[in-house]
C-alpha cells in the first residue's frame, strides 16, 4: 500500500486494493478530566468529527489505532454519550470503521454502535502494512508487513528559535527498526516504522528530540527502533530531517 499523510492533518491515507484513512489517539472525553483540574475547555469531539468527515472520500474505510476514549479503565458518563453517536455518524461517511484497542480503551465495545469492529491493540495486517496501537508488543502478523504503523506515543518535536525560545509541535515520525534486535523476537522485520501524531487537537505530544523522549511502548523501550534513523515531519509537510537532541527543560526554582 501507498502511505500518504493528509496535509495539515494528523491522519494517514493508506491506498491499495482498498483505501483507508488511519488516525490514532482521539482521547474522547479528556476535557472532563481537564475540567476537574480547573481548565474549562469545550469538547473537541465535534471538531474531530467534522475533520474526519471532511477528509473522507467515497469508498474510504476508517482505521483508528487506539485510545478512542480517555478515561481508564471504563467509559464515563460523558464518553458514553459521545462515543456512540460519534461513530454512528462516521458510519455514514466510511464504508467500514475498525478500531484497534489502545491502553485507554477498556470496555470500548460496550459503547460502540453495531457494525464498528474492535480488535486487539497488538495489531494486524492491512494488505502489506502492519498496524497496531503501540502499548503492547505487536503481533507476528503486524510485524510481517513491509511497513509498520502505530500511534500511542503522540510524537511531537521541540523547536528552538535563535533567542532560545522553545515551542512544541505535533509531528510525524519515521524511523528504521534495528533489524538484528527485531529478528531476535520476530520472524520478519518491517522496512520502516511510521508513528501517527495524536488526532485530538488538545494533545501536542511527547517530544522525540529530547533525552528520554518517545520512550513509550515496548518497541521503543526495548530498542527495536533505531533512534539515529529518526526523520521528523511537521503536519504541513516540512521535513525537519534527523532531529537535534535537546536536554529536557529543568523546572524553574525560586532562588
């Protein structure tokens, strides 16, 4: 399959015998947790729904690589009210909707409408591309793909301007896998890993160019990913190449 990021959107088009739109990390209902912490932020669900409907083309299928909801372990009242109509509406625009459960998705099948498929976060093959969420070891089947696509780590990049001001932006992460390390555990090694940015607008992400960044999930923690091969792209397509590593900012302390 051909993989093509949607311009200015954290979504991936997968084109082959069938056409898919792939997203990850919607975290529906996270605003409820933010309100408990004192932040009055409106729900992002209508915005995400509108964006997915906007990029849908006739015949497209939708693949969500985990963390549909935010609350762990079960869906709360707010999520229960949002998730079912959210996916019911998407079923009007996509020929098929498939979810690969993430670490936030306990009990997700109980709040999905009929016809939406939910499967293990360990992943599967979509034609010749392996797909999984990222919080578990990928399945042998997912690792047999020519490429591997995941979410979970919410990749972002720290940008530093000429006067030292830092900002953090969502990014796409592409990397090679450490073949020998992979083949110690699996029969095959995909040629490339692609990590999707979080689809929820409130989630900037985990900087991949800071010490200790992107150390989420077993394939990163166990050095299956070649950190020296990182290639970073902003949502607008800007190629930042291999990121320059920065030390994490130390917390400010009173003197």
